[in-house]
C-alpha cells in the first residue's frame, strides 16, 4: 500500500508539473506580444537591401502588433551568423529573423557543414517580395550590357575581379555559373557587407560586382554605376530599362526574395498571426509604391507552408547551379 501510494503521489506530481508547464506555455502564448519588445535579427549590414526591407516591414509590423521592434544587424558569412543566432534563440515569438534567399536557400546548397539546418531549425513565416539581383560595373570598364561584359572579360582574362556580399551568395553562384558557361577568367572578391562593396566600387578598387537591387539605386541614377542586367524572371520596377539576363541570353539563378523566420518550436498561433500581419502589410495599397520604389518587383502572398515549399524548390535549383558551376564550400 505504501509503495502504491508513493507511485500515486509521484504520478500526481508528474501530471501536475505537466499541467503547470502547459498552462504556463499557453499563458505566454496568449500574452504575446505584450511581454516585451521583439528583436528582429537582420543578417546584413546597415543600408543593404535586407536591412532596408526589414525596417520598412518591421515599422508597420510593430504598429500592427502594438509592440516595439528592435533591429539587430548581424552581418557576415553570407548571412550565416545572423541566421544561426536565431536558429539557437528561444522559441517564444520574441526573436525573429528577416533574411533573404541568398542566406537561406543558397548556403545549404553549397555548404554541407552549416551550424544549423535551414528548415529544421528555422520556421518560415512569410515571404516578402520576389525579384533578382544586379550585375553592375563602374563606367570606366566601358560596357553597357551582358554581351559587352563577356567580350571584355574574354579579351582581358584575369585582369579584374568581381565583388559580392559573400561566399555562397546568389551573386557568387550566378557569376560562377556565367564563368562556367562562357569560359571566363575572373576571380571572386567576397565582402562582409554590401556597404563595403559599394564603397570599393566608388573608390576604384573594384570595377565589377553583383549587388542587391535596392542599396545601389542612388549610385546608378547618378551615373556612378552601370547596371548590366538583373537575374530572375522579370525586370525591376525602379530600373525598368535594365533587361533581365535571361532576355540577354544568360539564364542565371532563381528569383530572390526576403522572408521572415522564427526559431523552430515557436507557437503556431504566433507564426499564423505574423503571417497574416505581414501579408496584410504587403497588400496595403499605400505600401506597394514604397516597396516598388526600392525595386521589389513581385508580391506573392503565401502561407507559411507555401513559403517553406518555395525554399525547398529554390534549394534544389541552387544545388543544380552549384553542381554545374563546380562550386562547393567546405
């Protein structure tokens, strides 16, 4: 009898603890996001496209949630540093990741030893836009389109390098695919941030680079950079005169995108609320012109599951591109 009594008490205590834990989790979920400000990690430097759109969306998201959003820029390693910090964060809805296709879908295609697993450690919440990235040169190179660049590089093998925002970025893989297709000799110069790329382009130490479609707009409009083409399936709204690379006979890469993520285990109700709010922001008539002015060209409205499927499809496409271009990072 004593033994059974002890077992009964132990069972009761276990049930009570489980109930308390469930009640605490439910209460925390119901109180979200009132407890404290939300931290949004941006795996890019200030002024980069990811940073620009994170703040544009984050401002309205904070208003919708009636909570402050604190931005935390963690650039480096093509987004791996920022992505990893969120993958290892508490799954309570108070740490979010505003990342991009390059950091999310390209990294695992070429780097088998990431410190996290993209779709196992990060929960896709909402896709923000779709579009390509730009290949630009400085005016002194003297070319105005993709065919002109290819001719120049074939005539001047090894003379110039090209910059991107990191090893394994969409710009890196896109140029390596072009090199493989055309037999070009040009070396890769990876940078930590987009700001560094733009600084060196203006300073004359770099003449060719893949850049995001937003941060170099002022330099392009001032004639300090020459846009040669855009990856992806369609032209950019703020640079409608710049043809896609596909239009010029070079099919390079998938459409890029930005996206909102959370650590795995984040309550489903929180994920759904965030998805609904972001999609509402994207659909707002007064928001579209703002986003288009920064060259975000398309606005697919997707559920978290649909966004996850997009990532899986992009991952397979980038794996194929990496294999063709013989790009692997150990």
